[in-house]
C-alpha cells in the first residue's frame, strides 16, 4: 500500500522514538508527527527536545507552529499511534469517536497492574507462580529477612523501581533502605509483589503484532534480561507449543480489551515442564520491539491497517534478528553523545534521542536510567545476525557500553531449546 499520502500522530513518552522513525522511513507514512509527553508543572528541554532533528519527523510542542499541540492534529491525521503502554482510556475515547488508533487500548492494564494480570492469567487457565503481596517497606524488609531467592515487583510506578532480584537480605538491605528514604511518608502505603523464583534453564518469548488475532508468522524470541535478544522468524503453527498455549488462552482477552499493537510475553519453563507466563508486554517491547520494526518490511502498512481493525500478515526481511542493548557509561544526568555511522542510523534505536546534523544524542531525563537504546541486525541464521550485530556495534562511538556478550548467551538458549526438542527452525532464509 502506498502510504505517502497518509499521516500518523505518534503519542509517546520518549522511549519509542524508534517507532516514529520507522514510520517515517521509505515506504512509510508521508507525514509523521511525534508527540512526546511534556506537560508538567515545570516543563523543560528534557521532553520537548526528544525527536528533534530526525528526518521525516515533525515534533509536536508549543514552540512548533506547524504542530503546536496534539489536539490541532487529531482530526487531521489518518492514524493515532500509542507504542507505549499508557493512555488506555484516551485510546478508548478516540475509538468511540471514530478515530483510527494503533495501541493496546484497555489492554495496557495487563502490564501496568500486575495483580490484575495474575488474576487474568489464572482465569484463562494458565499457571501463575507463587507470590505474596506485601504492603509497606517495613513489612517488605521483615519478609525479605527470612526469605531468599525472590523477585520484587511493583505495579504502575516504574519510575520508582524496575523488577529487582533478591538473593539474601544483607545484599538487598541498602536497596530497602533507599526505598524507605525515597518513599518517605508513604513508605508504608506502597504495595510490593514478591514472587518466588521459578528455577529454569530456559525462558521463552513470543513476539507478535496483534490486530484482533495472531498473525501467521511471528518471532520466537530469546531475551537475556536488559542485555540482548535473538529472534527466530517462524510460521505461527511451528512456534513452540508453550508459546502458542499462552497465546490461545489470552487471545479472547486481547480482542475484548482492544489490543491492536505489538504484544509480547515471557514464559519460564519449570523443570517439570510447567509454563509460567511472568510478564505481559502490552506495547513495543525493548528488546524485541525494535527487532520487529527491523524485521517486518511492511510494518507501516501493518500499523495503518491495524488501526483500521485489520490484521495484515508480516513480511519478513530476514529469518533471524539480533539486538544488543546500549548503556550510558557516564553520568545518567548528562547528555549522552552516541557516534552512529550514517549507514547504521536505521539499525540504532535511541531512547529520548535527538539529532543535530550528523551528531546523535540521548537527551537527559528528570527520571534518568542508564539504558539508552539498542542496535539491531538481521541474518539468514541466528549466528549470522549475531555476528553482524557485534560487528556493527564496534563501529559505535561514545562513552557507552553495548551488551554484545549477552548475544552469545541467547545463542546458548537456542541450542538448549533444540536439545529439549523445541522447534528452532525458521522460515526459509
């Protein structure tokens, strides 16, 4: 489909500028607006600078007369896209008023509210690992003093903390002390979900573009947490049974909640073969999302038709994909300069990115973290994709670290899948 006469408004929070950049690449939308959320009591450059200088992208903010605010564009654009997992109510409102929306709708609640997700998983017949809910930092501290090998999570407030592994109390004590200080007078109100560790040598992942149903091909992805990812493009019916089982159980829920977006899930396979879905990603994953943007040649067309309620089958550019995460090796509160060769600009995806001529930067954020993006490469085999990803990562410059060594761990997991009799064959290269 020729999308050169079509327009899209991307509503984001800075993390998925890569989605807007992909929509603006050749074969994509003729006009791409990027609206990064900036409204707060004291707005600064941290928000309105994101996306500046990217070719084909018009950044939406009050200082841009062409696109001063999203409300001047909503009635003009063909598609409004939400690659992140927020604004579910806004998406529902727009759809009810006839707007064509790409996003997870009320499905965002499956990621934002972990207890709700666990209840949904149990309701559709999937196994949920043992966990407890602890209210308040004092009770959390007491629980962790007598329990080892746990995983600590919170709902919604990802700016407070990400998933945290707990081995022994003395190793976690300073973190608990920090939580007590950080939360101050509301420290005893915060709820924590503490999960028992599920022993496994293998964690699978299904990565899809879901638009009312699962497509005929998808990516069987192996992720090394916050480090790297290797994906195998497979016919849906040839994907591991464990992935398809989770999909089959959740498909009616996703349809009912209005999911037209990327959708991923992580599944830990226990030693007895029990499948435990541990996280539902109701947005563009990272890693995995950028890998899909690179793998599917017709991604803009999938977004356009998905917003109109139609599933378009993905067209793969290769049979395998590798992705390594990029970390800022300096002060997280400072600008991070990343030297990206011009021929790799479509392979490097920066969070909170800004471009000034040939220079690429990560804009510092008021709630910073050290993970600043990723680099992606395709191949006809997993080894070929990994080799190219490593080679290209060596060409990046700046005070950064690329977690290329984790790509080898992902290859080891693929070998383990093969050893256990799971299908690791891709579509024809």
